């Protein structure tokens, strides 16, 4: 995996050395230097990546585009990679993966994220309504294998649907910044003209460069290039020889499947694929169904309907525990995925990552635990 | 003999338990922005007081700077220890998903390693509250705090041991999970004991280096003032924490329990024991914050994992529930509650008097054998 290391001058060299010094560690024991520094300079941390929102704009009624400036711990990215963005919504911290849409060659630390709002999406709706310049978010380092190869291929075909446009926009901008001499085909499917992202940016890029061809399909309603869903003809309309193009697909499962069918019919290798949909988990509230996965121990067991602490013990593990009645918090363990129900309160948890007390949690369907 | 714990019909106890469960559920549903803002504000205040205190102590040559610096640092340590540390480590803010407020990883500015605190306090003390022989907070292994602990001449020193514990409380707490009274009798797993000792040593080393070596040295000519200021701040926190904590389960009217009577406890009975074994302190909101809301010991023992700043509003409903069920609710001002604790320490230092009708002395029980074992162990290590 290539992570582009954009070199930058070591600003505040002595300041940074002081920040990392063992003396400061000892003086700030046991909380650590970061816990003091972040109260005055939230971006000045030793290890964690944080970013400040510098600009907010709304390209469409159902999206928000943020420009971020990351702190000095940011190590750069390759176009097509994603980052985990953490922010606080109503008191709780949530992390979501987003693919930055900017070029690799943008100023170091500058990131552009475009978030599409989901009707039930807590974080996306919060960002749409409340994102402001000055807001601070947590970031992970760039991750993912969905990147352009190095050296660059002769022709590149970028296919995207909905918010999947972001990683391929990053690729397109990167190639243009590099003065890429080959052909670039850009196919994007949006629900309507109104909801199509990056209209202006794409217009500018095609105006400047002859070898970039863009085609937009609108799957609902009427619009100018109302060409519906993906087909081989669409691919041929944007690039001369799609069989020899390095192809990148990012979008909903239906789009990925359509491309896969055509590529299969043409006897081509699978294109590089990026999907934004979370892993499908079976949620079955009735009866003990599903599988409990103990990720660290690499063990699995069928859900017996007992509290997770007992299921772990039955599987031969010995997790830390205390009162075994949900009070002392000793058994608190990170749940990676899945839903659980509290045997005392009957409350059902969220489906995502969170800390749970395994002595009083019963799985509802598949669950993955950090044990 | 202590007055017996008030008895409630089991049905009524379960109804009592259900009401408390419902109260808890309402609070859990309400947790959100307000709680996060509260704890973050408090943490900001504590860190600010710490920096200001240590900064002022650098000018400790000047008496106002020394007094101000020591006071600020004392407040910082008290807040870190009680309203922040103790509460965060109970998992009261785990629901926020903020790694800095994770109960399992938070470390506090005192000699006790947080891992051992979580074990001895969150698990042992809160599960077995006031059960003599299981809750080692009843006496901390060195004091006689219950009439159910059989008397022995060793306990004549009760008030002295209490004063020493109060003065060096942070080290007492640090050694608490080691269960030192059992080391001499060979009841412990030596490897576990070794690991715990190493962890305690690491923590004590870090704290000592910070408070008694590095900061004093950094201050140059103010060395003795910084040293004195830091020591005073630690002492202030020790005395304050000891006072508040000892008012939690020992004032007159609190009850202890035996292992037999608490076997097979139901949820309602568990709530009942938590309530009868705890006592509250009255005061204003600043007092409650400085006490880490342990002034609401009853509410804390009913709901240890709910954010402590909510206990004051919860207390109104808890009191009302207790009144309706005829359960006594033990509360009083600090001076009165602490005075009764001091009286208890002194009284229990002395052998129990025979009753008015020549009632027999308590029959030696498992607790008594335990006390004799304790003393023998201590005597042996003293001689050996």
C-alpha cells in the first residue's frame, strides 16, 4: 500500500522536542501531556490526529462539504483512501469513515470531505446542520487499498454512484494535478441532477483537459444526461478501450454488481472496488440466533442466548469479571459489531462499536467482541 | 449488640427494587450533552487549578503565593481524586465513547494504581458493601469499625491507626488491594502479590518523582517551598478524602451484615443493603462537588455507574421512595456525622461491656478467628 509522504518543514522544532520530552511526561504524570495541552491548543497533540474545519459549503440540499486542516500528526494520504472521522453528537462520540475528495497534491494536511445525509444518519445530519468553521474533529490516519497504482496506467476509468464519488474525485484531481497524459473516463450516477455532487468541479476539469470525459446518469426523474443505470455503452462513451483501462468502482452494491456483470461478460478481471455499505449482520430478535465472534482469540460460537460473559467462558475464554450483575464495570468489553440486549433493563443497544458489560448482555443476532 | 437491620417483607422489597430500577432507567435515558459538558468543565477546572497551583508555588518564597499555590493544588488533587477519578473509574461516563473518560483506562493523581482500585473498590466494596469479612473497607484490615469484628487488645490503638491512615491515606489506599494483613499468613498467590507490588511501586515512583523531586528541583531557589506545598496538598487531599469516605458507611445508624444473611440476595435485597449500609452528608452544591458527591453515598451505592452530579436530584426521589416503604434514610451535616464516626472508632477500641442483664459476650465467630489471625500475622512479622 502506498502512502504518499509529502515532506513538510519541521515547524517549531524545539517546541516539538519539548512536547515529546520525558521530563514533560514525568511532570504531567499520570494524565499525560496531551490532556493539558489540548485544553489550550486542541490541535497540538503528540500522537492523535485532529483536524479543524476551515470551510463548510452545501453543494446539494442533501450533502455538506467540509474543508479540514489536519494537525502535524497527519501523515498524508493516497487518493482513494478513507479516514475515520470522530466527533461528538449530543454527548457521545461517533466515528464514521469518509473518503477525502481532494487531490494528493493539495497542501499537506488539507482535506475535503463530502458527506451525504441519510434520513436516519445521526452524524451526517449533525454535520449538515451544525458543522462550522473552527469545529474540531478526530481523524485516523489514511487507510484502505483502493488507490491508484504507481506508476500510473495508460488509461483510467472511474465509475461511481451517489456519495461514492468522493474517492474517485480524489483520483481524478490527483491525475489532473500530475498532468496525466492518458485518457480518463468518469462515470457517475446520481439520483437526480439536483443531488449530483461536484457539478462545477467536473465542468472545470473537462473544460481544461481534452482527455477527460464525464458522463452523468440520473436514475430518477429527468435531467440533461438522463441515461439511467450503468451499461457497457456508458463505459464505451467515456473511454476508448475499457478492457485495458485501470477501472475503479465505488458506490452502492447494485452499481458494483452491474459493473461486475459486464466485466464478467467481457472476460475481464474484477475492477478495484470500494463499498461504503456496512457489513450486513443478521438481526434476529426472536430466539437465540446468530454467531458470537471473539475477535482477538479468533474463536466463534453459536449464540446460546446466555449472557456474553457466560458464552465466552463456555468457549474456553476467561474474561475479567466482578459482580456478574452489571454494577462494577469490571467486565466492560468493546463490542465491535452487532446488537445486544440488557437482561435487567431489556434495553437493546446500538449496532455499532461500543463498550458493553458482558455479564448482563445477551446477543441479538450476530455479535463480534474484542475478546 | 448493634440494632438489627429493619426487616421488610420480601414482596415489598421487590416492589422497592422495581421502583429503583425504573428510576435508574429514566436517568439512563436522559444522559447526554448536559453530563458531558459538566464533566469536561470540571476536568478543565481541575487541570487549570493544577497548573496555576504549581505555577504559584514556584514563587512560594512569597507567603501569599505559597498559600494560594498550595490551596489551588490541594483543590486540584481533591477534584481529580473524588469528583473526577473515582466517578470516571466507575464507568459513569463510558457511554460517551470518549476514550479519555473510559472507566477502564483512566489513571488518577494519587499513589494507588487505578487497576487495583477498580478491583478493590468497584468490584469488592460495591458488591459486598458492609458485609463483615467480605467488604474490606470495613476496617481496611487495620481498624475495628464494626461490633461484629471481635475485639482484641491490638484494637486499643484504633484511634491511632485511624489518625495514621488519615494522614497517609493515599498510601493506605494504594496498599488496600494488596491485602497486606493476609501476606504474613501466606494466604496469597505470591505471583499475584508480586505483580501488584510492582504496579504499586511504579505508581508511587511516578507520583513521588513528580511531587517531591522534579517540581521542587525545577523551581530552583523555591525548592523547599514547592516541596512543602506539594506535601501539604497531598496531606490536605488525604485528610479530606478520609473524612468524607469514613462518613460514607460508619456514622451512627449504618448497618453491617453477615455473610450468611446476604447469601442468595435478590435485587431488592441488594438495594436494601446498599441503602442501610450508607449515610449521606448535607451541604451546598460546592460541598457536594468537593466531596465527589460521596456526600450522596446512598445514591452512589444504589447507582454507582450513573454520573455522580445527578445524585442530588435523584436523592429527592430516593428519599420519597424510602419514606413510602418505611426505610430509614441516614443523612446529616458533616460535623455531626463525622463526630459519630470518631465516637465509634474510640468506642470500638475498647472491649465490649457486658449487657445490663449480664448478657454473654458475642460467641467467637469466623470474624473473630480472622482478627486473631490478623494479629498473629502482624505480631509475627513484627517479631520476625
